[in-house]
C-alpha cells in the first residue's frame, strides 16, 4: 500500500508540474501576441516618406520604438508594405508614401489611409493607432477620422498630431463634417504650427481648435517660433514634443 501511495504522489506531482509549465508557456504566448500600438506618419503635398523619416528615426533613437516600415500607396490605391512587423516589435512606426501625392480629394485620401491601416492590421493585431500628419497629410488624417474614426472593426485612434495643418477653404464640411458632431472617444490631439510658416497661416491652423478643444479627451495647441513649413518635420524641438506627446 505504501508503494502505491508513493507512486500516486509522484504521478500527481508530475501532472501538476506539467500543468504549471503549460500555463507558463501559454502566458508567454499571450505576451508575445499582445496587441500593438502603431504610429502612422503621413507626408504633405508633393512630398514623400523621406519627409517623415527624420521624425521616425528620432523616436527609434530615443527608445520609443524599435521598428520602422514603409507603406507605399500606388495611384490606384494598392498598398505595398516594405517590411513586416516582427515579433517583439515595440510601438512600430509606419511611413506612408503616396504616389498620387498632390490629390486634395478628401474621399480619396481617406480611403487610401484606410487601406494602409487595414494592410498593417492584417499583419499584426493592432490595439490602437496614432496618426501624425504634416501639411496636406492632415487632410488624410482628418478625413480618415471623419469617415472611419468610429468603425468598430478598426483599431481606435489614440493620438492625433497635426503639424502645420489647416482646413481647405470652402471645403471644410467635406473633410470634417461628422467630426463637428462627434469626436472619437478617447482621442488626444496635438495641434502644432510655427510663426515662421509662410505656406499655412497660423490663423488657418487655429481654425482646427474648435473641432477638438472641448471635445477631445485632451487637446494641446503649441506654437513654435521661426520654423519654416518644411523645417517643422526636421526640427529636434518638434521631435521632442512628439516623443513626449505620443509616448510619455
């Protein structure tokens, strides 16, 4: 009887240890597959992903992210991802590159950004996203929010960064008609512009404030001094503000 009892205890101990090991393995699997926060950078009129790269490199260099990939969008809207979000990626960054980079049609740019986000979401389980637009890139981000900002099947937008942005005169409702009634829940907004911008007047940038000031989860307006329109996406001062706003 004693031998049988010992054998029984040994069997139970082995099964218990196996169960614990299985639980640890499952926990590791869940951690490895945890949802991601991905930040999308969208360039301005006539520009390309090169305009976004300095900002992205700064964030990687300061430990906020450990991966940059690029999303090329052809003129017909086809999205090709250059790079794959790898296991263990921390806050990946996506540089969006439009071949049709002078198109001011809100529906077209919203649809193309939507396709980019869908393509990345198929590659990784996105928990939430950040959108950073410069100049006409804000047309993409605002039009996307207006049309898709509360779509349940899409990851919610956590942070919106508006760099040197402004609404198109006479076409405001085409871009932000729905946002006037409802800003997506939890959205945090940074509206940044410069006294040295000769292309987008500061008054036009400030016209965006009523959309968000009392309705977003948080809203910050920052005016920097002396940077030209293009210098805004090449400035360490702006980089530091992005790092603080998006990841601190």
